[in-house]
C-alpha cells in the first residue's frame, strides 16, 4: 500500500529498515565449523531507522519511506519508531511478511553482517516527489536501476537536493552510466572503503579528488579519522570526537543524518560537516546508534575545524 500523506517534510529518507541482532565480545571472527559465544547481545532497529531517528532527534521534519509487513520484526520496528516519535506518514504497510534481518558480529575496529531481506521495498515514483516536495531527498544506497534514475531526475526538475549514500555497490567508475549518475546527484556520501573501491584508488585523498570531478559535493566517512570532503573545489577534514567505541553499527547512517540536518540548518559547510561527525561519533558509543544526540546536545561537542 503506497502512503498517501500530504504532510510537508524537510527531508524524505528512502531506505529499508533492518532488525539488527548484535553480538559483541566474540573471541574471534566467525568461521565455518567454529562455535563462538558472544559475551554480550542486543537487538536494535537498524539501517534507515538510524537516519530517521537522528534527523528526528535533531529537530528536522523527516518522512521515512519504508515498507513493513505483518511479521514480528516489522511490528517491533514500528513500535520503536512510535516510541521515538518518528513520523509514520510515509510508511508502507503490507499484510504479509516483510522481514529484513542482520546478524552483526561487532568488534571495536569494525563489524560484519549476515543479512536476509524478504524483498525490495517499492520505490517512490516522480509523482510522489511532486506530492511530498521535500527540500532534500536522502537515498540510503546508490543505484543505477531505472526507477532510481527516474526518481533522481524528477528531484532535479523539482529543485529538490539529492543526497545519496553508497552502501557497498559492487561496481566502479568504469561501469556504464555510473559517472553520469554521479553527475546527477548533489552530494555523494561513501565511506572510505567504498570510495576506494569505486575509484580504484588506494589513497583516500586521491579518491576524494577523483570523485569530486563528477559530483559537486563529496563527503567520505573515515571512521576513527572523522571525515574528509570536497565542496565547490575546496577540501575539508573534520576529525572524529574522542570517544570510547562500543559498537559501530549505524554510525554511517547517523553521520548522513547529521550532515543533511547541517545542510538545512547550519550557516556553512564547516558546521554541517561538524554536525555529521558529531552524530557519527556519538553513534558508536552505544548499541546501534542509541546514543545519538538531540539538538540541545550539539553545543557540548562543537569544535572549530580547519580546511585541509
């Protein structure tokens, strides 16, 4: 069922939920034939839930385009969204299972996933954008499928800024249509490994320079090293906050939300990038982004940043 909300949103987030099962304190990386016992376990709503949650806590009016079923996982995510005050106006409801699960084995330096997805969420179409008219369209993943390209084209025609994450695409700049697709979006938000894979570069600053040839604003998430970015020909680096890393699940999604909030509400690019790094840094201090800041918390973490 397609949502019919006529509520205005500053940001429209397009991305799936995942029901994340997080295992911490494993003695080793999982291997075939090995029976590993975690010291800690928790479940949290993941993927685009973290993005919607972060934007909501920061005070940005956000609509989350996401499909849910009548299964227990969908219903538990919806209950968490209601508890956190996330707007439901763009939720899509099916009277059938619509399960999305990830088992995360979490280590201090990184994490891995074993995931399952019932089906692809139905994509919004240009008519949905014309009805909803957000200021920013935030796409959870980068895609070359015709539906996604049509959505991006419609956003450009309507004057909607398009911000896209990367989400581990398995193609590089040599793939037909990739460079053209990058040129159609306003902001590209890969993480460090994704930026290197897409460009084929081993040096992250070189990867930034390459991507900046095709997209007007590129922001690369560098984990413990914070973030680097290129905007209007100028390069930036914002270091991460000094925090004790507990779980990195959801950090990238939280970073994206902070950056988009900053684009809407901060006075300059420096400040927007700073909010992004604050959100990403705070996300890793608890399970799956549960320690995300509220707008009233931001002043506690503000720092002056300098260009590269």
